[in-house]
């Protein structure tokens, strides 16, 4: 029998606020355990939550970016469950009336066609603390620093049909939340993590199969491997005559398998009810319009503009447009040097290689976009060759100097004097009669040898295009 996977993702994006969603405690990563949790986060009697307005703004921004409905009125509810890292015994979340409803996201699966994935909802909620098992022999440590950290939980429609599509959706959402500056997307720190709901059904069947939920996946690779394993596991269970059990599972990357964690709860198991300490969230029209006016050009639109306006290849445009800092850097370089394709080649090539080598974000590049644009302007106007430009770039990277200063001080200007180059061409031809004979007998690939000899004699400073032309004229005379 042929089977069809049905996958939906619930992604938790930590909102980039300086304080928590219902208290003034800080959200900075890396503090000593239990030093960033106040009485409100700890659930002490008599304390009252106060909603963080910035978290609401960031949720509104996300809703507008995905074409969703931003609810002018939404409700916070208590989600009741008991776990050591949840000291209140409930989590404040949104259930029946979330802040964002609907919307969609375009994805580009590797090796497959683009696809539009629906988004059911996005709601605000607080994070729980963290249980630490590794450092305590036979015990569990509890760190409540994350308790109360603002999250936006983004729930997709069950529109995904493969592990590859699931990864593509997660990557597209990761790009978007970072583009909007609502989440830093740092998976290692837990700022962006995923729960995957997976089921399978016979191909052509309309009804969904029994689903399992895989909790707390914090890398693209783990999402792909966990979802793929779970698809294969469920198919094996069904084909052997068994039934899939609705449950929550964990992914073990060391064994590359999922294993049961607990029986999957339904909504009524959490006994949702409106939080009596919080009024309904009413979002004024002015806030929505302010966020709408401040939306940046989004990745898909920017990619299309890079292709249409600058004539870039789609792959190059996607590489540049799908990171906001990279896209801004590229446009500044292109504006300075006047050659967008040359700018794209360098930003995706030499600059990206340097940043990867040093482990730097583009925002921390030692070479500013204006200085890189200045270097490329000298390539475009023929002052230096592309090869020399790479040498100059290395000096700019380490010393912080401008390209023009390095070119002048080290005498790197390209030799474009036709008379001087003609004399060099003549001497190279005279010194290599055997190769000249072979070239004229049809081995035209030897042109590269002659060009190399001239470039060597000029320490790479000769204009390569002019050298090629002069050599061809002389050899084919």
C-alpha cells in the first residue's frame, strides 16, 4: 500500500523583548540559574501579571507579514498542568481567541516545487522553566530563568507532506521572524524550537490518521530526521497490522529514533479557562497601522526585485535576499560600485567565505559595504584586476584600510598601456617558439599558457582582457 504523510508544525519563537511577558524580569541568555525569575514568574500568592506591550507589537507585526487577521480582541487563558519547571501549576497562554488567525507562508523545498502552507493561528504565551538532568546524579535540577519568557507559538495547517517540506517550512519561518526582528532565531539557546505532529494515511484517503507529536526539536537536521523516522515507524506499525497510538514522543539524535514520552493530551486535559488576573487584550487600530507602516520589504518580494531590478540569477538573489542584514549590505555595495552583479558575486563569494572562516555575522564584517563597494569600483573601472582585488580585499580585512590607499601605496594599478604590453607579448612569443607552433597547429588552449607568462612577468598587474586580445592578434597573424 502507498502511504501519504500528513505533517503540521507548532513552532515556538521567543520574542525579542528585554523583559518577560508578564513581569519586568530580564530575558537575557546565559545568566546563572534562577537569577532572572521574579515573584510573578515564580507564582507567589498575591502577585499580578502585567502584559508586556512590546510582545503584543511583535505578534501584530508577524500577523501582518503573513497576511493573517490580527484579532482586535483576544483572551489569555490558563493552561493547567503539573510539572516541576512550572511553579504556578499553569501556563498563561491563548486558546479560543488568539491574537493572530490565519495567514500563509511560501516555502521552497529542496529539489521540489514551491508551495504555499497555511497557518492556523499564532498566539502569545509564557515559557516554562527548564529541567536539567545531565549535571545531577540521580536528581533533576530546575532553572526558572526562562519562566515567563514571551513566546509566539505559530501553528501550521497540516499541509506538509514530507520531512523535506517540514524543514523547508521551518527554514522559511526562521528567515521571516529574523527578518521582522521579532526573534533572534538562535536554536542553540532555545529561541526557536519546534513540535512536529505526524500521521500517515493511505494515498487518496481524505481522513487523517492517528497523529503523534514529537516535542522540542531545535535544529533543522533533527526535524528532518525525526519526522522521517516517525513516518517510517508509523507505516511499519500499520503494515504489520497494528494501530498507531496517539502520544507525545521525544527524538533521540544519538539513536536516530523517536520514543514514547507520555500519552498525548487533548485540550480538555488542560482545563483551559480565561485567566481571571488578565483583562481581554484589545489592540488599538493605531498600533496595527503603525506596525503595518513599519513592515520591511519581505524576503520573497525582495528576491523578486533583485532578479527584476538587478538582473541576478534566482539562486543568487535568494542567497542575498533571505537574510535581511545580507540584503541591506549587498544593496549598499551595489549602490557604491554601480555594478549589482559584481557586488552579488563578491558578497556571496569572497565576503561570505571570510565571514564563515572567522565565524562572524555580516553585521560584524571588518569590511564595511561602502569600502567593499569602493574596491569593486576599481575593478569595474579597470584600475585593478579581479585577482589583484582579492589581494587588496585581504589587506582591507586585516588592516581596515580603504582600497584606494592600498592600491596607491603598493603600486597595484593595472597595466593598460598597449605599447608596454605589446612589447611583453612579443618577448613571451619569442621565448616560447615550440608552444607558438603548437598553438598555430590547432592547440588553441595554449592561449592560457601565454597569458600566464605575461601575467607572471607583470606580477599580475596586466589587464587580462587586453593581454588576451593582443596575444590572439599576434598568434593568429
